């Protein structure tokens, strides 16, 4: 049986871990190296490090912070934010990242994903998708038509259906892409995983958007990581549940419940095991870090 993964997330802004609600109102949550060490001690399955302002500020990710964080832990580390080209991907891997996550660059140049999959391997390539429920269909369709004219991407749903639009640059730019269709394209291009964040649920602790999550997870043949809304072990369990009412995710990413000490990775895993979700038991042998 394939074990589900629990992944703490470090949203990093100018070298500090922050946490907000729906991508705003960020509060300081500590030094990334120290926070990463704590999650390593708790035997998290992986760690995700996202420089949340790099793309918006048109700057490169802070490689020195990535390097110090990666050196401090034994668990695999996925890093994203500000990735523009293959050179940035290689720099992040050389700085210690085990996987690289890209979002805005993939939307701007979908061919980059195919090139990256060939250059660094699909196993090291994560496509991040930030999505929000469509509530203004005329505006969404206008953006979709513009996207189709420029790139050939087409939406695959009609007005009245439940649809989710992809956003980039920290939720600041709407793309006209529908999340499920975009995830399918990225899987075909060679992505190894999808990191899927519900912008509507981010930081709210109201639980993951299971309609979004299940829709994308069932649409692609690669693992989907649930993000945005995890507030209790039970909400993580629902995201990871493969049953008809679950989210069908292979991994759950969370921040708020871990950063402020409400739960530990171990306490969450113990509850997940009680609920029948297959995870690596707390206190068990740590998963080996991939060799590079």
C-alpha cells in the first residue's frame, strides 16, 4: 500500500517564514532554518519551501536561504518561487533542493515543463497550481479566449459548472486557465506531481476544497498534493481519503496547524492512523533522502 505523506510548508518572504489567510495578512512564523529543523525532528515526510514574493517582485529565489535550510535537514525538500528558466531549476537543485516547484513560468511558457522534465527528470519536477472558484463566468471566459488566442489552451467546462481558475504571482494574476484542464496538460508535459492550492481556503483552517482536489486528482495519473485549508487532522484525513467523498490526494501540505504549535507531525499522523489513513508511523524509521 502506498503511504500518504504529510508535508509542512514554509511560505518564505524576504528570508522569514510567514503565514497568512487567502494570501494576505501575513504574520511572522520564524526563521526557516530553525522551523525546518523542528519539522525534521518531528519526522515530516517532506518539506516544501516556497518563496512567495519572488515572482511578484521579479527576483530570483534566495539561494543562500535555500542552501542553509536544505543543509539543516535530512528529509526531502521541495523548493519553489521565482523560477524562470532551466538555469534557475539547476541552481536550486545545486543549492540542495530535492525537487523544484514551478508555477508562473509554466503558465508563461508551457514548453518549459517538457524541457525541464527531460533535463532534471519528472521525479524532481512539481507543478504548483493556485486555483480559485469561478464566480464571474463572463470575465473568466474573456480571459480564457485571450489565453486560447495566445497559447491555444482551451477551457473544458461550461457556464454553470463548478470550475476553478488558475492564478499566478501569489494569487495576483488570473490566467483564464481551468485548473483540471491545466493539470492534465502539465501531466502530459512530464510533471511528476501537482501541488494544488485552494486560494479560497488558504489559511482559513476550514478544510481543503474537496471538489477541487478530487476533480484534479481524478483527472491526472500523477500524485496530487493537497494545499489550502488544513486545520485539523480530520481535515487532512478527508483530503487523503480515496473513498467517494474524499479528496483522493497522495499527500497533504499544511502550515498553520504546525507553525503555531497546535499540532505536531506526530500527533497528526497518530490521528490519521486511527482514521485508517496509511502513513509512516511517528517514531518509525525516517524515509531516506533521495540521492542527487
